[in-house]
């Protein structure tokens, strides 16, 4: 399985960004897809995950600000990030860890999100 991310970049505090991830190399549906992030000097943490049935799980720091969605039955997910804060600055990785622990599964290459004025 190959995960390819797009989006990210620089935003001002209070701004918005959108990330997308598409999986290839697999015939069936991936049970869970989503995002983990890692900031410099910090542990990797859950951002958001969504199952093939549409059930979602958000990390506490982003709940109410970020929205994850999945494109129908396809292995494609998007993350809409609103009301961004400087502490959202991190490398964001697309991930398929079914435990939502951001430890296993398949990983994308990572995309940088920087929130700064």
C-alpha cells in the first residue's frame, strides 16, 4: 500500500488548510485511514481517523476545529483544518493504524503544516 499526501503549507493563526491522502496498491477498502502528526521534540499523536463506515475519532487538541472526511468507498481521505493555532505546527502523516495509536499501519511521506504570523 502506498499513501500519497497533498496539501499543507503555511497558514496564519485562525486560518485554514486542507490535507488529502490517497491510497494505492490495494484492491479492497482500508478499514481506517487518517492523520497523525509530530512536532519537533514531541511525541507522535493522533489527529483524526475515519473508518470505512464513516466512524471518526479525533485527538483532543483538534476536536471541534478539524474535520476528516472519506470519499465514498474509495481509499481517499481529506482533513479540513480550521481555526489553526501555532501549536498545530507539525509534520502531518497519513496513516492506517486501526488502533488509532499512531504506531503501526502504513505511513505517508509526511507533509509540513506551519501556523505562524
